[in-house]
């Protein structure tokens, strides 16, 4: 679909090293402001990799009430 194509446009193919690790491309490290620590979040069949400080700031925005409100708007 057009939406998936738009969202996945910035995707990269990466290969695991001998220990099963991946190297995040410099473009994505810069975009995510990854410098030292990273916070990895499981999102269904995907992972999100966040700068730990930025994740903490983002996560503080949400309360059980705000999430419930979003779910109600989406008819969940």
C-alpha cells in the first residue's frame, strides 16, 4: 500500500555479525540521536530503538488515562 511504502522508505537491510548483532546504519543512529545508551521496545513483530533519554521524555507524556482516551478514539 502507499502508506506502507511511505513508512518503509527509510528502511535498511542489515546482516547479523557472527554473534548475532546488527550494526545500525549511521543515518539511523543520527536520526534517533543514538549516542551511548539505547532503549529497545518490542512493537509486535518489530523493534523500536530509542535514545534512552528521549524515550523517558516521550514515555512521561502518557498516563493510563491518556492511553485509554486514545484507545477510545480508535474504537478499541
